[in-house]
C-alpha cells in the first residue's frame, strides 16, 4: 500500500464532510464513512475497536471513558478505516504516548499511524492556526495554551499539548 500523508488525508476527509471549524464532528464522519458506532462498557484498558463486516463496519467505543477520550477513540478508528484497510479487526488498548514520537519496542506502527491520524483529524493544522490567531497571546503561556485550546477542539489537555508540541508550537514541558 502506498504511503499516505496523514495530515493531507485528514484534511481531504474534513473537506469531503464540509467541516470548516472545530470541534470536528467525528461521530458524523464515522457514520458518513459507513461505520456504526456502538458505545459499550469495555475493560478499563480498552478504548475502542474497529470490526469490518461485509455489510459495514462497527466502531466500538468504551462508554465508561471521558467524552474527550471517546472522541479521540472514534477518530483513531477512523484512522484505521482510512489507513489500514486489509485488517478485519483492530482492538485498541490504552497506551501512554510520549512526546518524542518514538515508542517502546513491539509498539505497533499501525497504532502510531492511527493516533497521528486522530490528532490530524481532531486538531487539523489550519484549525489550530486559526484558533491561535483568535487568542490574546499576551495572556497565554506555553503551559496555559493547551488548556485554553483543548475545550474548543473537544480534546483532552494532554492531547492538545502533544499536538502543539509535535507541530513545534510549544516546547515539551
């Protein structure tokens, strides 16, 4: 399979669904891609699952997790839908991501790609840039910026901090 530019593909998907600002309606996008969303109580370490059937796809989301985590899980499973089309099932467990874009030995590169896709979909560069332009910069610090932006995008403070760091907009703390 040819290498896909995750940022560009996420932007194309947003354009396809006419999404022009945050927060990105990932549930509507998933449904528009033909996936049925199923909210169930999973083990606390399981955040989501994608199962492909002949007649459609099902994205299972852990209903006991915070809404921002559920949104990230949906976006992550959309990433699997877009990037990893050959596998019939993806089960996603909670993992601790670090800021250096490196993962421990044995970490599945497909999971890394799906996480990057989720970040690109939920916090696309043009939306982040526009949101930054609307803020009063004099009142913000690198520490307060993720907390200011996260609610606007419907993501966790940690997810926003990772995104801003990976985009080179703030330095790791």
